[in-house]
């Protein structure tokens, strides 16, 4: 891949990760996240488009919830161990 394409991909990935994270932690709603993702330059390089953006956001939210659940279970286990 060319350096320019790599740079465009990296920038799109950083911006989309930030938006998706903001959605997952509840700082923005799904409509705002979809609009912001649509405004990211070269978002298609990340595999996100208008046809799969809902699925991308749903999967990210689900994964975020699973991570939070794991953290809570680990903390509970750790406190019981003490």
C-alpha cells in the first residue's frame, strides 16, 4: 500500500475508533454516531459504510458491555480473594 493510503486509513481508523468509543460509553447517541462516522474522510477504508454502520455500532456496544461485565466479575473475584 502507498504511504498516502496508509495515512488516510490510519486517520480514518483513529477518528472512527474515537466516535465508536464515545457511543459505547454513552456520550453520544446512535444517530449522532452514525452522522459523525459518515463525515469521516475515507471511512470506507475501515470497512464501514451506510449499509453496515448499524451493525458495526451494535457489535461495538455489545463488546463494550461484555468487557465491562468481565471487569466487574474480576473485581468481585479479587475482593472475595482478599
